[in-house]
């Protein structure tokens, strides 16, 4: 349970971030959205690689961050030299990291270093960049990309909020204590219900999307948001830290902020492309 003296600054910083997100999505142009997205990816990658470095793994931090930055920029500028650009990009990343490994004097933990560097790019940069893809959707019979991004954040983060408050008030049964000892089964159920409820309530500003799709998306995003949160908790547990960084008072680092979005963003994008377009 979080101490009361930490709840007020957490609430204040949450309001500040919500206001910034609203302006970034609805007021500022797409290039600013891309800039913010790219900066968050760079910061989250830096936090992730820094955690891994503390375990003594020889990763390619600078190269990994640089490659990670390319992903959202390529989406924004529609840089697709081939139809299967993403597969080509993955192959290029593999070649680049291995060539960098060849230049090192030692090959100790080479497999771990190469794998972890590439994992960071896929886990953070590739998944989070789907927010850019959602923002750029402009089908005439669908809501604007800005509304789709807002829907994603609302459903995902409402689950975080529901899990926190329901878990704090009624949590008695541990969910997976070896990964996150403070998370409870009651909190997980509460978070799922919140996600589904806010997904259905989104019908108000997504009138063209059938309620059935909203319910399905609420279920999918509600589950995957918690999987994303638990996944980052697993990484932090392995690295023996509480937060990925101390960048945002009472909230932790950027990776702590976006962990629940990493799996929900690509899921919403592919669902929209498959069933709503």
C-alpha cells in the first residue's frame, strides 16, 4: 500500500502529465507528437539499458538508442524503401549489432549483450512507435488518429488507476508475489473492469465504432495493459530496483510510465486495421 504522503505528489504530477498529453495529442501538430514520442523512446531505452548495465551485461547502449530513435521517425516521414520495410529493418539491426560486436576486444557474454540490445529496441521502440501509426490513421469512416490515441491511453491508464485503487482498498490475495509483491488479484480484476467500462463509455466520442468492438477492445487492452506492467516489474525485479529511474517524482521513470502501453498500442493498431478499416 502506498503511503498517504506520496499520494498527493503522485496525483499532482499525474494531472500535469495528463494536461501535457491532451495538448500533445489534440492541440500540437503531428511533428511535435513525433518529437515527444521519440524523446520518450530515447529516455526509456536509456533507462532500460542502464538497468541492464548494472547487471554487468556488455550492451550497445548508444547504438541501441540511436537505432530506437529511427523507428518513430521512419513512421512519421513514411520512410518505407520496401513493402516489407519492418522485416528489412530488423535484419539491418541484427547486422549492425553483430558488426559492432566484432569490433570489441572480448567476446564474453556476446550473446547476452547482442540479444539484450535488440530486445530493448523491439520491446520499447518498436511497440511504443505504434502510437505514431495510430495518430496518422485518417480513414474517412473512422475517428481521427488523435481520438484513437486518446482511446488507447484512456482504456490503458484507467486500468492502471483501477488496479491501484481497488488493490489498495480490497487487495488481499497476491497476484504474482515473486514479480510484484504489492499487486493483488482484486486489483487485477478491478483494473480489468475499469478498462472495459471506460472502453464502453468511449462510445460517446467514438460513435462510428460498434459497442461490441469497444467491449472486445476493452477486454484485450485491459488484459495486455496488466501484462505490460507485470513484464516491466519482472525486469525491475531481475535488476533489483523499485523504479526504472527517478525522473518523475512519485511516478518513477519514463519506462515506468509507458510499460502498460507497450503491448496495448500495437494490439489496438492491428485490431483497427483488421476489423475497423
